[in-house]
């Protein structure tokens, strides 16, 4: 990389610290493993959700009687 190269930076989705978008940043777009695991936990507890219609539970016997 030359001295005149511009390094792209992004904000960590968890703590909003700047993160350089380079190969050395192994947790990008997160600033650390801690922030990465916090985000994973939010998805696991459904604190984060992808918007859309509700998913039908095919095991629900009221919707699909024999």
C-alpha cells in the first residue's frame, strides 16, 4: 500500500468505534471479538429481526387439521 492510499473505515455495529477495512482487522465490521459476540447474542435472543411476514409453523395442528 502506498502512502497516498485511502483506507476505508466503517463504524462497528455494536459500539460505533471506527474500524479500518483492512485484512489485519480480523473481526471486521466489528472492532473486537467482544462486539462480534454481543451482536451474535442479540440475533440469538431475537433482539435483531429481519422484517417480513410471520412464518407459519407447519407443526401447528390448529392450522392444519388431519
